[in-house]
C-alpha cells in the first residue's frame, strides 16, 4: 500500500467526533490522526480525559487548532465535527489551502436558500460561501459516489436525513410514489443525536421513561430530504421524536404507491438500487429492522410492509445515528474519496 | 353515602389487574374488593406475593373463582382482567346471573365480524355470544357515557385504541378530515402493554436500547378504531411500536383536513368536544404532550401542530396504557355506571 | 376537623419540591398551599410550566418569596426545598416570626462541627446559627417523633441517610453490632437524587447503560448517619453510586453482629423497633426489598440475609428518594408536628 | 503466518456464544469457525435468525453437533458456550479425541468439592470427571498464563469472578489484606449475565427502574473467588445485584489493609502486578472506573479510594460481562494457548 494518509479531526470531544476518532485510529490506510480542539485549555489536554474508555491505550493529545498547524503537519484531509457556524467560517480558507474536508455539520448541505434559512447563516449569500458551496458534494455514497470521489469538500449528511433518504430514494427515483398523497416520515432518535450539551432536555430524568415529539414541520434535516429526493415541501412531513436510549434511529415511513405493486416487486426495486452497496441491508418481508440490529455498525437497514391493496406501503429504516448517521458515513466518504474499499476501517 | 358497592376482580395478578385492584382498594364508594384467581394454587395465595409493593398493608387473599362464590359474596360488579377467550366463555353466565361486568379484554369490543376475525373466537356467531354482544357497550366514557350508565356489560377499550380514538373523534365526527387522503397513527407503547408473560420479546435485553415496529396493518386494536370512528379499513393505517419503557403510549397521528383551518379553530373543536370531561387535557400549541405528563394518571393528553398550509395536521396523544388505557378507564366506566363523579378514586 | 392549616412551599420547581406540592395539594388537613419562588420572573409564573403533568388541574401560580408575604397570607408552616445556603440565610428570620419550618435541605441537620464542614457554611459558628440549630430537630419520625411534635424547625433528613439510618438504628441501639469490625453501606440512587440541574453528569448519555461510584469516604450524608447512629467516623464506610433510573435508593449494608444470632431474633429486633410505625416494612427472610416495591410510596423497606455463622449480616433497605427520602418524609413530619395520623395525605 | 486454526463453537445462539462468534469471525489467525447447535431443528438454521445484527454478511449456518463432525472438519479447538451439565457430559470424550476445549460454563472451574456442590453435578466424584478436572486450567490469563499455554482444557472464569479476582489478587497475593476483618464485594451486573431465557426475572418490566440483590452468601461464583484468591469462606462476602442495563459489571470491594499504606503504594502494587498485561487498566486516584468505560471492550478497569487512615480501602472494578467476563476472555485464552498476541482479534 502507498504512503499512509494524514488526517486531522477538529471536534473529537463530541459524541460523533469521538466515534470518528476511534475509527480513524484503527483505519489501516491512515497515519495516527491529528486531534485538534478549538481553544487552548478547553476540554482538557487529552481525549482520554473526555472519554475514559480510551484510557490506557497511550496518549491522545488535543492540540490547539490552526490552519498553520494543519499545513505543518502535512494534513491531507480534515474532519470537522464542529458546530455549523464554525464550519461555515473555517472551511473557505482550509479548502483554499488545498486540504480536503469532510464536514459533519450542516454548514454545506443545502443548495436551496429557503431550506438553508433555518440555520440562519449570516454569510449565506456571500461570494465566498457560494464558491465553497459550488465545490461541496452531499456525502451520501449510495447516491453520489462518483462526485464524492473527486470532491474537495464533503457535506456529511444529517442523521435523520440519512435514514429517510436511503429508504425513499429507490422508490422516488423510480417514480413509484404518488407524491400528491404526501409522504410521512415518523422518526425516532436516541439522545446522542441531541449532542453532548447538558440541557434540561437531555437530563436523564427528562428523557427516561418518556417519549416526545419535537420540531414538527420545521426540523433542520427536512431540507436535506427534500433536496436529495427532489420533493416539494408539501410532499413530505417529517416528525422527529426523542427516544429514551443513547443511540440509534428508526424511521417509519408512509407512502402511497403510484400503481399497484407486489411485495416482491418492491423488494426487487430496493435490491437493484443497493446492489453492491456494502452498507445497506434490505430485509425481506415480513422481517422488519429494529434499532438494535444496526447499533454499533455502519449499516442502514431497510424493510417494509405492503398493505393488501398493493398501494399503501410502510417502510422501516434503522441506522446508528453516530455511525451511518455521522462518523461511519464520514469514513465511508473518505474511503470513496481515496478509492479504497467502502468498508475499510468500518468492520 | 348509600351502602357501598361490592366488587370483584378476576385476574388481579396481571399488570392491568393489579393497577385496577390498587385503585379499587382506595375507592371511597366500594367495599374491599373480592380478589379472585382462575385456578386453585396458581399465582400464590395472596396478591402481595405477585406484587410485593403491596406488602405490609394487610392481606390480599386470592380466592378461587366461581360464579357461586360471586353470588354468595353479594358481588354487584365484576371486573375481568383476563385473556379474551376466558372472558368470552365466562361472561354469558355471569351476565345472566344479574352481575354487571366490566371486561378489560377484547372479547366484546367488536361488532363487525371481519374485524373480530383477528381474535379467532370459536363461538363468534353463536346465539349466546350474540345475546351478550347486544348488551355490551364500548366503554369509552367520552363517547358513550349515556349508554355506559345502564349497561350490564362494558367492553373496556384497548389501550392503543383509546389513544387514537380520543385524538381523532372530535375531528372525524365534525367531518373535518379528508378521509380519502388516509389517516395514519404511528403509535408507540411501553412494554407492560405486551403483558406479563416472559417471552423472548419482553426479555430486558431485547427491549432495552431498542425500538421496533410490529403488527403493521393487522394489530387487533385496529378494528376498534375503525368501528368507533366510522372509518373504512383503507382509511386508517395503524403502526404500533415497542418502546424501551415500562408504561405509557404516545400516538403521532397524521390527517389532512377537508378544508383549510386555523390552529385556533382546531383547538376550539377539541375543547368543545371535551368540555366538562375530567380526563382529557387539550394542549394549546405549540406545546405537545409527552408520555411523562400523563404517566400514573388517568389523563389522555392531546396536542397538535398544524402546517402553514392549514391542511396537514399532526396530532400527538398520550396516555398511561395501564390507567386510561386499561384500569383507570375501567374505574371511570364504573363511576359512570353508578352515577358517581367521573374522577372518584382516580385522583 | 378544625380549621385547615396554611402551608407554603419555597422551591416547588425542583424534583422534591414538586413531589411535595403534589402531596400537599391533596392533603385533607391543608388549605391550598402557597407556592413561592425565589426571584420574580424565574421558572415561569405557574408550576404547570415546569411540570406539565399538572396541566389542566387549574392554576398553580408561583409568587415571589418574601417573609412579609408569608405573614400576610397567614402561613403556619413553610417547607423549604431550597439550596442549603439559602435555607441557612432565610431560616433565622422566619423562625423568629413564629412560622414553623420544615427544611428539606442539609442546612440544619448536623450538630458536629467537623461533619458540618463539608457544607462550608460561612456562618457556621455565628450566634444566630447556633440559636436556630438549638431549636432544630432531625426529622426522622421513627427515631424522634416526640421531639418533632413540638419543634419550630425540622431538619428533614437526607435521602441516603434515611435509608441507612433506619436499617441500622434497631441493631445499633440494641448494641448488637460489633462496631470494631466496621459497618459498610454500599448505596445506589436514581438520578433525581442529583437534582434538576443539567450537568455533564446528569446527561442521559452519561447515565444510561452505566453505573458509577462517587464521593467515596466524603459524601455529605455521612455526617448525618454518624450523628444519628452514634458512630465514630472510622466505624462506617458509605459509598454512593449513581443508578440509570430516575428514582429510588437501595442500600446494601454489611455488619458483623457482636454475638451469634438467629434470623428470627434479628427479624424480631426490627419488628419491635418499628412496631406501630406505618412507613417501615420489615421483610421476612429470604425475601429482600427491591427498589420497585417502594417506588412512588413513602415506605422504607428493610430485609436481611444472615450468614450461616450467625454473625455476618447483609441488610437491604429501599426507599423512594423523593418520598421517604424527601417530600414524603417532610409530610410525615408535618403530620407528627400537628398530631395527625402519620399516614395522612401519603396513601 | 502458518496455516490458520480451525475452531468450532457450540452454543452460538446465547449471548456469550454470539459475542464469541463475532470475535472469531474477524480473528486473523482463524479459519471461519464451525457453528454448531445441540439439536437438529432447534434455534433455526442460521445464526442470523437469532441475531439479525448479522444479516447481510453472508450465511452463518448452524450444524448439528457431533464429535464425528468435529473430527471430520479438522477442528483444533472447540468453544463451549453451553449449560454446565452439557459441558460436564461432553468434555471427557472431546478431550480424549485430542481436540482442545475452552469451556465458558462453570463445569470445570472448581477443585474444592464443597464449592462445587452448588452446581449439583451428578458425576462430580466419578473417575472420568477427575481425569478431566486434572487437565483443566482456570482461564484467567493474568494469573495463569503459563499453565494456559499448554492446557488441553480451559475453564473460562465466571463474569463476577473475573471482576473480583483481578481486583483483589494483587493485594491478597502480596499479603496486604487483613483477612480477619473480612473482605466484601458488592457487585452489580447487567441483565445479559442472567442469560437469554425469558423468565419473570428477566422481563423488561421487572428489571427497568429497579435494582435488586440476589443470591446473597450463595452465588455460584463465590467458590471461584475463594479458590483463586486462597481465601476461607468466612473471609469473603459476595453480594450480586441485577442492574437495569443490558451488560456490564461493577464491583465495589471493601478491604482492610494489614498495615498502613499510601495511595501511591497501592497503585504501585497494582501497576507492578499488571505490568505488560494488555487487558487490565489501573486508574490513578481520584478517578474511578465506570461501567461505560469498559463496555464493548475486553478491559478490566480497576481503581480505588483509600481512607485517610491508610487502612480502609474501597476498590472499584469494571468489566463487560460478555467480553472480559466471557467471550473476550475466551479469545484471550485462545491467544495465550497458541502463543499469539494477547490482544489479537480483540481490539
């Protein structure tokens, strides 16, 4: 194998950044990644302080972030597991310096101004932002691997968006869905999806023995789903819920087919679409995915149940929000960018 | 107050039967209830053996069930927290003997033969069964209190059915829903809804850190929803899910309104429908119910979110499946049957 | 019954304060309690905003706290569910004004200076503080009911302390324990014991699927245990652990008996000590308490297992930390203070 | 590398057997393992039916077990993840046939007749059983790696025993513990430790929001601890508890030191004992292990807290009961048996 790639991670102390770091540390095509933090002194000096699960494996020093440091260290690829705003401000200069970026935030996912409004980026129509946006590719390898291979910047998809887009793309692209009837995704996520900040909403007592819906009609991931599936806003309802579990997403998706189909035809549509894709598993009816099945893996599991009328279809899709919904997908994108096996480092 | 009522419970060792017994024990209009079990020797001799939470409050002896014993003890009202088949075989003779019955099972809830088929009752077209069925009233007080008052037998609703029917009845009865677009209830329940039997599906390790859909298009509670709401089978999709919590149900319900409405009009519709009903709470937008809010209470909480188009509506409904979804509702039905305050014993 | 008592609660928006308020609202000897908050504007204007479980039962307005307001409203008894420091600063003036106080904080529990040091009260040797301390009674009714009856101020015990003291007092007071061998309490608590503040430690993802020990040898409740049991510091090790559940405490306590005993003798010792005490349940071997049994009740459950040698004894004690460990015990203290049935309002 | 080893697993459908199979499948020194089941037709035909997490990775056929089949397939090493009794009856013939065995059950762990009595093996004093027992080595590599290397049969330790023995061995072997004062291990385990059988005790509703002690003074793992640590029965109390989590063990262990020590001396004792041991992590005070830190890893984490008197010591030890407590340790034993890196396949 050729010389190993030099990668860096900014934001390793968050949930997704930590999962990412663990994968990069054992990825056979990489040198030991450079771990960076935003400010001197914050979050301790070593990643094992934030995540004692790393204890005893040797040091994981966190170095203050600077683009100078990236260059000096010969970094080829930078992973950003940072807030949207920070990604928005850092990426232009990084990309100009020739370092490729995989950004786990929502900073560069959306092309439609109205969808992007939900993020409130102050710069959203600046010339610089437009230039970056023109080079960014939405990093869902099952849809865009050709573009990902050559992209200078990858906008890694949202966790909910991944679970919904993969479940719908095969049917929508084949024009099998009656959009006029409306599509619904009732999605449920574990708490790590809400991030590591301690808030009243993430307090154990608020979450345990509970379930709640939130962000109805206005969650930030809705725009990604619409853009990637080519849907109009009124054609998709997305309702996220907060589950009393640490991780995992299950989306229950309701569509009306545009004509009567058999379960075998639907299964065949999925299997053809995902032929040779390592990280999507299509379940044969009547088996449906459960969150546990894909936990701690990079799989997106998809199953379905068709009504007797051959028109009403319930699709169930599961991912681990921190892996296929974030860190695992980022590594999968890296594998595609550098022409490696899509599964490298992820098994 | 007049002489206190004599009640009996068959099936107090199940989850719903136990909750019911706890309420009956403190209900001010009742004598100490007679607790009965099906077979001599089974389930121990005292309810506190099955539920040590009752320890130290004095004895709760379980006596072998017989209709003779009911008569000798002067029982006025029998609660059945028993399997469907047993209710089906016991109720005809009990009702003939003049004892009123509140049956928590699904034995007498369904009038439509095709809906009832899912239970596979062997007797379902027998003359005796028809006679009982003619006297049975579906025990949802918010819809049927006039009929409940005089009924010899109450078919206590299913837990999922309660959460869905109460959330939809105000809109459906006012003809505000475009049924041709289809209604969807994506419902999630805690594990006590699956009963006390130890099965691979109720094993802690199977449920914890998980979420799963089941019974898509064919759950037994679907028939109740259709009958009570006057819907055709193709007009409602109901998808239950198993949550990693002991108790509580949240239903997320999707409807298209038949004409454009405001949130205020929808709230008003709900408030009028449930005016003076003690056990339904209507939430004003943007607040939505969560499972914790109604836990350990007899409330059904209902909230909603209306899309900007004034047509697409997401309703969220929560209950405690063992209370408003079973034991609490049974007591509420008793209160209506005997003309007592609907909240008696339930606060 | 005589004229109803007027009570007030400062701190109703915390976990213990909320449980307390719920009990006071249904207590038959009380007027509707006055709910107070520390600062204008904080925590909303109504308790139902902080705890939507209260929705729909009518208003629970929170009024700004002042001693003037207490007097104007004719408050007889004030419950403090406040931080230790605030209790420390407020109580002297309140007590001088003739209003009785039940303080759920740790402000007045400890008589020994060295034990109190852990709280770091700045005023701890002030004359005013000494005067209050002289009037304060440690509010464990099973030990001190005679003193509680007439006390102007009750120091409501800590949750861990309650579970440990009740389990040990019968044996220690009868001099049945070989103190030279050391006593150990390995205690485990649900997260509500850590309070409602959102911290990294109470984040759902930190607690779920986890268990951790903390505060070994130096938890603040250790002093209460030593004082109430009359033990020297080296005679008791107390190790608290954080359980992935919302509420409940289980203490596993290890003692060496000072002479060989039978299980029957030990059970008899417990039963005599707690004869006629409504809120302690002694379990007969081999049955041991579990957290679920006393959840949502004011019981302290105590069971034990004696080794074949008749000397080594393992005691298991369970309480609901928010009830017998806080709010329920506060109400029990009130019942004793006013000569009411110890169980009033708590069933 | 030399020709790859041929392994087989009997009992892959249990929790530990499944974890074991997952590790063996990716172990670089092994051929694909032969997966076997006890009876034709039971547990399905493929492991992915019992554990859908394996779906889509190709087939994992389960073949009926027979010693003939083991020989025909050229199996070098058989893992038994079977009930104790079955291991007891199968192992003699397997060992005679020259196939090495790693037995995850308790069948061959105990040399002391009185300790073994708890298992009730019918054959326990048979000549055949004695012959096997003479060849069996207790498979705790940190204590016995020299013997493990050449052993025909490895008795893989119990999960609780692993967590307790590793935490105590360094101190006990250095004679630093005052045994006359008694040692206590208060241990807490996730539910997978109770096995996959659906019982009232493993029902989700029984475990969630609960904690319970069980098997006080008489758990089967106590004998292993006594034998391996060279303790008399009265010198160790072991109290297991059932935690509301799927996996993980935390043991809180209390000892009196035989003379006054400093924390630095204790840490040094641990570090020397475990020098060069890949799978034990010693934590420096004041940091203590938590269950999450070692979850999904083969680590045993050990930390401690010393009282000011330098004599009373609280040790906290954590493992993943399915890995270091079962499957991971079995693989570690295999690595030692064949002279491979102790960490092979386990990272």
